[in-house]
C-alpha cells in the first residue's frame, strides 16, 4: 500500500476530473492513492444530483476514495464580497476535509484544473527522501492567461481542459528537467518568486498551487481558515505563515511542474 495520497476537489464536471486524474496518475512516477472531495450544494437540482452520482460511480470504478460534502449554494446577491466569502468558506471546508480523510503519511493537495509534468510526484518524493518529513515541498506553478493577476509565470497554453496544449507544456518541462535535474530543491531564500503580503511586505515563497507535506504536519498547523484573516490573507496563505513562523522549511522542487487552468470563481479572487 502506498504511503502517498493525492486528493482533489470537484463539484460537477466529470470530464475535468477525469482529465486531471488520468494525467496526474499516469505521469506521477510513484505509487499513490487518490481521494476525491465532491463539493455538493444543499439545494441540488436534478441535473446536479445526476452529476454527483456519476462522480461517485467514477470513483467506485477507479477505486478512488469518495468523500461528499454538502455546502450552501452560491449566493444570488451580486455583491462580489459576498460571493468571495461564500467561495472561500466552501473551498477551505473541502481542503480541510481532504486532509482529514487522508490516511497516508504523505498528502498532496491539488486542484482538479491542473496538469502535471512527467514524473512530477517522483520529483517531489526525491526531495522529501533527501530533506525529510519536517518540510513542505512545492511544485513549480504556471498559470493560464485566464488570471487577472498572478505571482506565477503566465502562459497561453489553454484555459480549459479541452484546449490545453500538452506539446508546448511538455517541451517547457523537458527544458526545466534538463536544467534542474541535479538541483532537487530550491530553498525559500533562493526563490525569485515573491508574495506581496499585505502586512509582512515582500515574502520569498516557493508557493506552488500544489504541494507535498505529511498529514502530521497538517494536524499540527491546520485547519486552514475559511475567512480572510486580520492580516488580509486567505486560508492557505495564513497556513503557510504559521509554518513559516515555526521555521518549517519550504522548498521549491523545480523539476515538478504544474499548469493551473484557473477556472470558475478562482478567476475573480486571484490576488
């Protein structure tokens, strides 16, 4: 049995889920298990219920752990702040549930709108085998040009799963592996990627959309907050802040690359 669990969140889009999982699994390079958090609305329509049933059956067919969660529906008010608050509360409820339900030593959280480089998980574990359990290991992230703002490199390689340019992405990843194959990690203070923290100023961060950590570490520093905190940051940022304050090393794994489509509500809350 693998000691690595990969998990993602999906609501209704089975095609997107299959695109993400099929490719991430095929390209992982290490044995691992999967867990799906199915974000369901408490006032689901008939069509939505059918989608949930299809996702449940998909997980059964693929021997994937299926974890449903019922959450309030999207607010009808047009107020952007109301919608952002709803989105964050729902998203982090799903994120935390994934960590709670994972039963492995290592956990990889990812979005269902991501595509990964060949050997992505193996490169993360190579770094973890070298530098130990007490650290966070981040993928190098590229985002689609759907984003309004991003601290990651942005490339026009597709905003939807069915328009994604695999050939251009793989060419980019091949070049990175040739460049960094003897550099398993880049330390936090050596990163050229920064986060403009509202209260702490510029922060050097590996800051991958996907990262590897132990479940024990989540037990120590989680759960992730479902609101924008007093420092003006979202749950995953404040989560990383807590670990940074505790001197937990954060490493960028340069040969493990993820392309983030950036779909749905995420496009309106990017900072």
